[in-house]
C-alpha cells in the first residue's frame, strides 16, 4: 500500500509539472482565450455589479416600504418584489436624470468657456512666469534671463507643432477616435445589457443564491463549507458596503466642493466639483488626481482662485477623512494607511482603473482572513507563542527550554497513561483468572 501511495504521489507530481510546462509554453494563447471569455461575459459582470449595488435600496423597499404588504391580504404578497424593483430603478433613474439635467449643461458651458478663453489664459501664464522670474532675480539675485527661457519654451512648442508632428498626431488622433468610437459603442451595448441583466439578477436573487448553495454543498467537501461561507460574508462586508458607502461619500464631497466654491466665487465650480467627486472614489490617490488638474486650470485664470481652491480641498479632505467617511463607511476596511497605499498601487498596476477602485476592499478581505488565521495559530501554540510576541521577554534559549519541558511532561503523561492501561489489563486478567478458578472449584 505504501508503494502504491508513493507511486501515486510521483505520478501526481509529474502530471502537475507537465501542466505547468504547458501553461508556460501557451500562456499567450490561454490569456487570449481568457480575455475573449471575459469580453463575452462583460454584460453579465456589469449586470451583477449593478444588481449588487442596487440590492441595498432594493432591500429597503422590499423590507421597509412594502414589508407589511400581503400580511393581511395574501393576494397582494406577490406584488412586493415587482414594486420594490420598480421603485429601485425609478429612484436611480431619477437621480441620474436630475444630475444630467442640472450638472451636465453647466459642465458643457464651463468647457466651452474654458476653450474660448484659453489664449487669454496662456497670456496670463506667460505674465505670471515673467513676474515669478523677476521676483527670483530681485529677491535671490538668481540672474535668470527670462527672454532665453521664454524663447526656449516657444521653440519647444514650435517643434511640437511642426508639420511632421502634426501629421503623425493627426494619424494617431484618427486611430484614437476610431478606437474610442468602437469602444464607446461596445461600452454602451455592455451598459444597456448590464442594466437589463441586473433586473433579472434582482428578480431571481433568492433562486440564484439557493442554486449556488446547492452546487456548493453538492461538489465541495462539507469540511470546507464553513470557511467558504466565512469568505463570502467577509467579502460582502468589506467590498459591498465599502463600495456603496464610498459612492455616497464621494457624491457628498463633490456637492460640498461645489457649494464652497460657489460661496467663495471660484470659477468652474460645477466642472471641478464633478471631477473631485468622481476621482474621490479612488482611495488615497483620488483627491490628488482630481485636485491637481483643477488647481492648474485655476492657476491659469487667477492664482488667488487656485489658493482658495486648495484651501477648500484641504479642509474638505480633512473633514472627509476624520468625520464624514468614518460615519458613512465606518471601519469596513480596517487597513492602515500603508496597506491602503500598497493595495491601491498593486491593484492599479495589475488591473488599471478597476484595480484602483476595488484593490483596497479586496485586499482588506485577504488581510482579514490572514489575520484571523494567524491569531488562531498563535492561540493554538499557547503561552510560549504569546511570550515570543513580547520582544522584552523574547529569549530563544528560554523558549527552547520551555518547549523541551513541555515535551517531556507530555511524554511522561503519555507513559503514565500507558502504564495505567497495562495495569488495568493485568488486574482485569487476574480478576478473570480468579473467577474461572472459583467456578472450577464450584
């Protein structure tokens, strides 16, 4: 039997090695197949994400608004789910239409106004650069020749705007526009189909969950099911609630930015507020991604407006980080600033924009599972492990001696149990012999 087990292990190792070599030689083909499958499943993935996010308002309508429907008259009970779905999508559609109706015209007006007055902003920029160079020369005796710097700057611009570069830029622009139109049509198709599929996901949510549970129970060993359920629960807590709370928090930050900029008279408030709100969804880097180009645009108009904008952003981000986000999201992530930065960089490098947004909650799930496993392992090792965690008490010789002592005590206890078992067997056999002797005598 041992020989058969060892032969089986060797065959499994050989098969696994061959499989790894096959993956190495055909990684490009397999990756292309995976990408193609992902493109086919894109509408279903988008539909699942929409349904997952809309499940929160859906549960409110189903359990709160229409929770008592059908309690007295059973004929109205089947209407709870359709009414909850209709109210959910009506609410989301009304919010999106209101945003488009109010914000989009102002954004378009801001963009057209910015494009019309951009030459004036360029002149203002050149004047500000000259003033800055004069201030450096008068204050620090820098001796900078502003004419040389401006001429060098203009020569670089003329090189960029040369006929060769313009022709190349036109060709690349045409390709980019064609690719953008293609991707836009594909994205629009995926979006529309995702919305339609999300309705079916919400309508058949209970049936799909039951189906997934049946498949899990049928094909996964029972001993692994509690761990899988735990992973699903932690993922729902970390990812789902974090995403919904992050979207609400970002919308609130964008609205607060718009109000503050309007009160202080900072131009392009709708455009900049939308940019700040959208980029705020990205953890850690989001505020910088939205604030830097906005500050540059305001610097071209008026440096004083840029200073007011920076003050607004700093105050709002401090309020958001210390007051708003903890109240809206809570401690759903449970990561330090270092791990948030690490997860954002790693997720963005691997998966782009989705990685920037989802990297933090997914890493929080992994971090939570590893932390719980580590805690359980330390508790299993007992007092020695707790002392080893304390660097003031840490002494490898002492720990080794205590381990040796514990092993000797365990071995002595085992020997004592064995002796007792042997002694019981002897006493039992003696009692049986005495019984047989007494029977023979009788």
